[in-house]
C-alpha cells in the first residue's frame, strides 16, 4: 500500500517491453519458413568450408606467396604465430602472450583442434553458424509482424553470407572469430536488455541472460585488441548509467568490460604487440610530416638517412616490413627506442594535434567502412558471386548506398519513435544506439592503430555498422506497421 507499481511509474517502458516479450513468445520455436532458411544457411556455410578444406587451388602466384598453404586455406605470417602458440602450455605466458604474437583466444581454438588447420576452418565455420543464427532469432524476435519477422530472420542470415564475412572462415586468423562473437554479443545484448526491462522475467532468467552476455563480451574483447578498447569505452557510460539508476547487474557488466580491457592491455604489453604497428605508423604517417617527425625526435627518436628512407613503401617492404626492420642491425637504435618509448611518444604526438586525430580517419572512409578485403586472395577460394549479389541487398558495399541506407534508417527510426513514443523506452533501441556509437569509436581505433592493412582490420567495423543499420531498418518498418494496425483498431473500436 502506498507504493506505485512499475507499470504506473513507467507505463511506456513496460508496454514496450511486454510488446517485444509477446513477439518473442510467439516465435520461441522456428516455423517452417525459418527452418528452411536455417537449413539453407547452414548448408551454404558448411558447403563452402568443405570445399575449402578438401580442394586445392592451382595458382603459381598463391603458391609462391604462401608455400605452406594447405588446400585453399589461407595461412599468413600471423597464422603461423597462432599455430606456434597453440603448441605451448595453456597457462604459460608463451601461450597467453607470446612475444610479437596475437591474442590467445584464437590460439586456444587451434589448440582444441590440435593444430589441424582443416579442422580449424570447420570449427570456426560452425561457431559462425551458431552465432549468426542466434542473432537472427534475436533481431526477428523483436519484430511483432509475423511476415516481417520472417523477412528479418532471413535478412540477418543473408547478411552473414556476404563474401566479406564468409571468406574469412577459410583463413587462419582472428577475423572469423571476431565477426562471429560480434554477432553473438549483439544478440545476447538484445536478449539481456529485454529480460532486464520486462516485468514478467524471473530473476533467474535475467541473471542467466546477463551471465551469457558477460561471457560473450569477455571472449569478444580478448579476441582482438581493438575489441578490448571498445569495451573500455563502453564501460564508461554503462558505469555512469548504473550509478544513476542503481542497476547492479549493469554495473557488473561495466566492471567486467573494464577488467577485460585491463587483461588485454597487460597481455598485449607483455607480448609487445604494439611495436610493429608503431613502426608502421611512424614510417607511413609521421615521417611524411615534419611536425610529427620533430615531435618524435624531441621525444628521443633516433633519426638518420636510413630511418627517413622508411617513408618510401618500396624500401620499407624490401627491408621485410616491421619484422625485418626489427632484426636489421642498421635499425637497432631505432627499434630499441620504439620498444621502450615509441608507443608513449606516438600517443603524445597525436594528442598534440587533436584536429588530425579527429578528421584524418575520414579521409579514408572507403577503406574503413567498405574495406577491400581481396576476396579469395588469402585462400584462393572466393565464395560464389551469387552470394555477393544476393547479400549485397542487406550488406551494401558501395559507400554511397550505405550512406543513403543510414539516412533512411535514421529517418525511419525517428518517424517510428514519433508515431510511437513508447519506443523510447524499448531496450533494443538503446542497444542499437550503443552499438552505433561504438562503431564510431571502432573506426578511430582501427585507423590510428595500424597504418598497414587498414582494410583487413576494418572487417569487423564494417559488419558492426551495417548490422546496426539493418536492425534499425527492420524495427522501424515494424514500428510503422504496428502503428498502422493500432490506428485501424482504434478506428474500428470507435466506429458506431
């Protein structure tokens, strides 16, 4: 007595949560159409993986670039580092943070398959299938219109079949795992947000959803250093919101996100993973600008004619890139400085020119948002063209098409929220906003993190942006259809 119910305090929030809960309940099990889509999606992925591991591409160029290539599987310099780390004891630093090696989760996957790269391709394909199906259910489950829910379900699965995603299932590297975990985090975030805000949810189901999200976040953050940095940024607004609204579970998620970043940072520092990117950034971005060069020299960087020659790409690659420079006696003093003070000096240099930090990445928007990943260049086995054509409807590669799609999605979402103000309280829409803002953060991290292979490092970023726009478009259309149904029902009720 004397206390107001949650529904009376926040009626819009409760109605929005109940709406998505009812739509989820109606589609707790896949119908016939969804089962057919699931079968086609799984068959396409596994068929591609089996083709990759069981056939060999006859290409003199590929054999020369990659003499260790097995079948059509892509194996590069980083792949060999993961394979080497997978042979070491799990609890040793040689496994968790090998010198100049990558993050350990992918090495753990290789260890589970005993270093068999054919089995690794199948394993990461199965992981991808499971994660993208989970996201398809999450996105479609927030749609109230039955026909549109089927469209949403198929759209997400078609999105996951785009060659920019599928091709990395044939490559021994972190890209496929990062993309799969991005889909899983997105799906579990939607589910956890709805569970937390729904009055009918039990404490056990809410705790289970939150725990699953936390595990996925940790795995996602530890897979790539840029992912961990995104979690550090995410932890700030989460912690502030949790403090203001007294949300203990949200505070726990923020704490885990921050802890994941700290662990990733410590392991990266021990492995000296920043040395190669710093050398590349100095060579291709700092040496070409006298101001930046002067800042680095003032910070102690040794400079002579040999160091200045690194600005020339041909010279740089003739030296063997950053790995070759690190073992070249001519650059011993320069490398020693990079290893001891390079990262600090480079960050200080960037902080001295905030305009450059903010504006320069946008000069390479095409590489960042629509990366040219060279389909098939790694593995000699690009996915069929028909996949690229079909998936292009939900994964537009053109920068102009993407910009128009983003504008239409934003306008549609704004119109939907105006027609149905209760959507402001719908948790899935907040998830979209967070993922979209983290996409901007991700863009800056990718560009400033490494001057080389910007396209390959942008693959997860490109998918992140498009997933946000795809979900926003589908939910905006559903909100419009729901508003029209409500209006018609009101007219029918008021009619004499």
